């Protein structure tokens, strides 16, 4: 089964607006992580939220996790042009698996 | 801040040739991983490595692939006989010995492999 499906697939907003991206998954997890990828570049870790946490903040990022709905959201407040990138959620399955399963990602474009 | 590094940044090879992709994980990390991302597709797990042995591998990681930690710092992915479909970005990642099952995985910048 597929894990970490993000929506929307693409999001375009004006600079200064907030951007919300969602992720759904299917199996029980230990953690959920969000990563950013600039075009053709590496994956930059943004935030990790554990299965017993409901919300986490880091600077302009706010992540929520609802394990009953198997979903997470990433909110970027006061967006900047430099936030333009693809954003991926990645989950690891409960039960000792170390691998991360990534979704297709949300392509975020911030228009100046 | 410590980073995962990978070399080369871009590797072009002929089909059937062997390639070795190199990674230097963050120095105090104990868990190492390889992932790949075919252009336009999602990042896929290949293999995880801990305590000098493979701890998990995916269906993609067949007999053509192998990993090695030849010394205290390098972590390599070898593809013995490359195929066209091996063209992808290959990411190395490492995570620290936090005692948890899985912790933050820190990714390198990737090696773009092009098989002609």
C-alpha cells in the first residue's frame, strides 16, 4: 500500500500568504517527517513529529499529526520566494522498520 | 553544522558498466541508507545499513546492488552492471544513535547517475 500521499500536488500562492500542505498515510507509524527539495537538489530535513505528538513548531513551520485520521499537515506562514520548492512527507512504519516511505510531494510556488 | 556528503555529484556511464557512488555520513551516526529518485517520481528506499550489515532492503535492491562501509567514514553503493532504468538521483542518508527505532534521517545532496 502507498504511504505518504501529499495534496495538493501543486500549490501556487503570493508571497506573504500562508501555505498548507497535507499528507495522508495508511499504516501505523513511529514518526512522520517533512522534507524540502529544491529543484534537482538534495532533501533538506524540516521537522519530525512523533506518533505521540499532535503539533510541532519550528520557526515559520507548523506541523500537525492526527493519527486517528492518518494524516499530517505542514503550514508555512508568511511565505517567501525562497520557500519555492517541493515538499515531501515521509513515514516510517511501526514495528522496527527503518526505511522512510515518501509521497509524491507538493510543488509549492511562491509568487513575488 | 555537519553534513552528509556525496561524490560524484554527477556520474555518466555506459550501460553494463559498474559504478560506485560514495557517501560520507555524519561522523557520529550509526545508521546509513541509500534512496533513489527517478526523474519526476517519488524518493524510493533502497537499503539500510547498521552495524556493518544490511538491516533492510527493498525489492529494487537486487543482486546488481551492493553496499559497503570500507572504512570508518565512507559508505558506498555499487551497481555492478548498470541498466538504462538505473538512471536516477541517488541519495545517501544517515541517522544518529538516538536509541529510537527511527530518527531524523539527514540526506546528502545526491549523485545524479545517467546511464547511456
